[in-house]
C-alpha cells in the first residue's frame, strides 16, 4: 500500500513539474527604457537550463539581461528615448555538459571555445518616432580576457557584450 502512495506521489509531482515548465512563445521583458521581445526562444542556439526548470531559467535569464542593459541604456539614452529589441538568437557563454556520477544536473563549462553570441534587431524611439534602427549579430571571441574571472555576476559575459554594443554603436550616433 505504501508503494502505491509513493508511486502516485511521484506521478503527481512529475505532472506538476511538466505543467510548470510551459513556456511563452515570444516572451517580452521590459525595464525602464528597454523593451525586449525574445522571438521563439526554444530555437535559440543555447539557453539551456542547468539545475533548474527550463521555463524558469529562460525567464530569469531574459529578465537579468534586460535589467543589466537598462542600467547602461538609461545612462546613454535621453529621458524621452526608448530602446526596443527583437532577439532572434541567443547563445550563452559556455556549453552545457552532462555529468556522470556525483550529481544528476548538467554543468555549464565556460571556455574560450564557447563565446557568447546574440542576434537581434533594434530601434531607438523618441516618442513615437524611430530615430535609429538596425540589425546586429554580436560575438565576443575574447570574452574570457575582458571580464574579470573573479566576477560572479550572473550573465556577466552576455551583459558585457550588450553594454559594449550600446557604447560603441548606439552612443556615438546619438
């Protein structure tokens, strides 16, 4: 009888986890002067969860990148300007590898061989008027040398990639 209850509890728990892992097709994150639509994230090159439910990991990743970009964009853009982006591909720094033995979770291995990449289109709005627009495909091949290894900030490589783009591409044209 106890075995039946244990099996039933396992099935219910598995069903709850599967139900909690439902994803939004094109999530939108917005913070301050930045609004990002993440187009079809299930087809992104690498936004694989490590030790978490995929939908929660994606949501946290997208919100963190939006928040970090907003920090810099609010310094760069004028008060009436806004940055809107449509991200079509994201490849986080590193590569997800399975572990064999001690843990059930995969690990993200960060090496020079796996740089962060992001592909997106953007527009800078001033009110309803588009004052700047373009398409970008960013990669930072030297990401391991440009961000301090001691930094434990989540998504530091991807955030730096976007911050550098903002400073080198957008800021000089404004």
